């Protein structure tokens, strides 16, 4: 999901990967694991984490955003600005009449539009989104980040802010600068979630 390796033409890529495994005698042996490790290492290079992934995060494509959410769950992140852990709230088996979590635009869409940022791709950047409990999202509404963030930020620990890839004092940044910084932090969070720190 992180690399999109099997999203273009999955059959041919899978066939290439399986061809590398065919000659191995023992599925549990070191040859099998080493071959898989080699395939993964060829994709997840240092350049991928520092350049390619942050560039892919310059998007409104939710596939990469879901990779970030998965990493947050694996790393034990709590909701931003409230106490519950993300994992149980994202569990599809938990029935609820109202979604427990909502995607929150850190720089609210209406606020960005009022600032002249009207391109949908610009205000729906995945680096502008995070998960919060629905009541937090509702309370914040369309307030400017400089109005609401200093009030809500003390509700989360530094660790939670880090797991949500929040630059320090992000609400004082220009929107474009914020997106660049947060993309780098999100890429690092995905890397840590995959155990490749």
C-alpha cells in the first residue's frame, strides 16, 4: 500500500516476485526470507523514505493517508486532542450510530478558501488531514488554526503530537510551509510504523 507496488499492473509484478521465489526449496528457510527482504529493500530505500514518499504525500489520494493511519495504529497513537487510542476507534467491528472518528482538516477548508486557496487539490492535501474524535472536529468547525490549535494542543502529549506528525507550533506556519514539513514527518511516521526506522 505504501509503495503502490501492486496497483498498476499487479499480475506482472506479482509474477516477477514469485519467479524469484520459485527456485527455493524450503518456504521457511533463510533463502525465502532473504529473497523477500531483498525485494522489500529494493523498494524501500533511503531515497524512498526521504524523497519519494514525501513527494507522494503531495496529493489528496487517500491510499497513502491510510498507510499513515495504519502506522499510527501500529505505533499506539491516541486521537489528536483527546484520550482514546485510534486503533479501537478504527475497528470496523465496533458498531456505532455515529462515526467515532472524523478526518479533520488542520487548516479548515472554509478558512483556506477565505484566504484565497480555492483549488480542491490544495485544501484537500493529505498532509492537511488527521483523525480526531467527531466532537472535536465539530467544536473546531472553520476556525483558523491560530485560534483553535493553541487551545487544543495542550490536550495531547508531545508523543501524540509526534505520532500525528505535527510540526512544532504548526499553526504559526504558512500553509505551504506546513504541508512540506508535515509530509516529511508523515513519511517518517510511516517508516517507523513499518519497523524501518
